[in-house]
C-alpha cells in the first residue's frame, strides 16, 4: 500500500517544527511555494491540498538546508528589494529591508533631474537598481571589487530592464575622474571578531563584504575622506553603518568638512545611515 500524500498544512507544520529561524512559517511557505509553484495564499485557502511524493521529497530536502542554517535567499536564489526581485548568490551580501532606508534617503535629497550617482560596493546592484527604478533619468554607475558580484549586478540590471553601468573597481580606483551629485554605499562595517559573524545568515556571506577592521570603520573612513574629490559642490554622501556607529560616523563626516550631517534610523528604530553635503 502506498504512503498517503502529505497535505500542504501537514508539510508546513512539520517544517516549522524543524526550523529555528526568526520566521519559520514564512520560510516554510516560501520553500513550499518554490517546490509547488503555488502562492502562499493558496496554502492558506486550501490547506488540505496534497503534495505529490516528489514534491514532498524536494520540500523536505530544502527544509533540511534551511534547518542547517543556509539563508533562505540562497536556497531560492532570489531576494525582493524595494520593488524589485533580484538574483542572489553567495558571492555578495543578501539585500536586507533596512538598506531600503538608504534608497528612501537618497530619493528625498535635492538632486538634479539628471543626477550623476555612484553606488560603491554594489553587490547584487540592489541600491543602484532601486534608485534607477524610481529615477530613470539619473546616470548611475556601480562598482564592486569582486568579479562575480560585477557579473551578478549586470545580470540583475538586465533582468530588471534598467540601464545600470557596472564596473570592477575597489571603491574609486578604476573610476574615470569625474564628479557625482550623490555617492552612496553599504560598505563593510562589522568589527573583526564580532560575535554576529558566527550567527544567522551572515555565516554564509562573504567576510570581505562584512568586516572592516578592529572597529568596523576602516571602509567608512576611506569613503568619507576619498569622496570629497569626487563630489560636486553641494553633492551628497550617504553611507550605511552599524546600529552603534552613528556618533562615530557623524564625527568622521564633521572632521572631513561635510555639512547638513544627519543620522537616520532603520525600520527597527536603530541608527542605520549617515548622510552629509559637501561644500
């Protein structure tokens, strides 16, 4: 006698019991949607819908990967950011909702209609592509040091149908001398040895995109000081940073001669980005 088919609700309940993530039900539903091609709404409307044996086996395999700590975005190969769905690989950081706060801050700045913008350390291209999706007349350049990240950002730009130029460069090193109205970046900002590096999804992300010296500020120091000669008079620098680095980053902006310096909070109420105007 063949084994009875598993219903959606049975599969989801069993998966939740195996998952120790912050959102086990959401993770389970996303994985089941990946296997079945059904929407999460359908699982709720028809919890008794049965999976085939092949679907159940594949689902159990994916749940096992998630239970072992692999990020859900890596398992699915994609991550939503702003209004876009982006391809994600282990070569870059996984775009996070709090980074959307950089996009919001940049869109609210008094920039020219045809603003010249550079996104440094673009990774998936998330920030640059989100800006282009809202401001199609902006001229946006993105850089990344990692060749696979450059290729990934280019693929995401093509999939999104957005005219993003992506080059391989360590910050400004390979950028043709020019001036920008906006320099924006989510650089590495975690302290070497921080316990968070051994927890959660960051265990599966590239350390070079996370760690930046003993105090986590090496990259930010470089960008604050280097950006001055790349900004137009009145141009803006917007940088993401750690929840406990707002005061230190504001001090770096002040020492470098920026004005209108302000630290903004993320969706969780933590300090997440600092911006300032040059000249």
